[in-house]
């Protein structure tokens, strides 16, 4: 699976952005978890949101719950992250990832098999 993330940019606090992750080479249907992680400068990569391709269950980090929404489009083979009410602390490089193993933990980045290249989100006035 090759993953391509896009949609990052500069946005003011309180604004919105929508990130999209497209899979090629192999469809998302072969993966179990499709997720978004982020990494801010000087910090470790952290879990943001995940969905299961088979039944669309969703999981969110506490820091984004109620503000971010992860969704999938089976026909387009994409996973999107709608980010609302953005805060300066949301500034980071956002990565999409796919995990083939249903026994894995959705919020553990070390268990993911494929990663996109990252897209920068900057929240600043």
C-alpha cells in the first residue's frame, strides 16, 4: 500500500481543515486500522484518530474528541480527517497510516505497516 496524504496548510485558530489520505498499489480493504497520527516539533508521534475499514468503528485521542472526525470512502479508497475548532497546539505534521493486523493496537504507531509522507498543519494567527 502506498499512502498519499494531502490537505495541510496554514489556518487561524478556530478554523477548519480537511486532510485526505489516498491508497494505491493495494486497497485499504486489505488493512484493518486506517489512522491519522501527528508529530509536533521536538515531540514524539502521537495518535489522533483511527477507523476500521471493515465496519467503520472510530477512535479518537482525548485531545481531539469532539473537534475532529475521521471518515472513509470505500469507493474512492480514501480516509479523511475533518478538523474543526483548530488550536495552535494542533500544529504538527500529520501522517496517515494503515495497519494490516487486527490484533494490533490502534493507537500504537509501532504496529502500523504503511505510512504516508506527512502533511503540515499550522494553526496560527
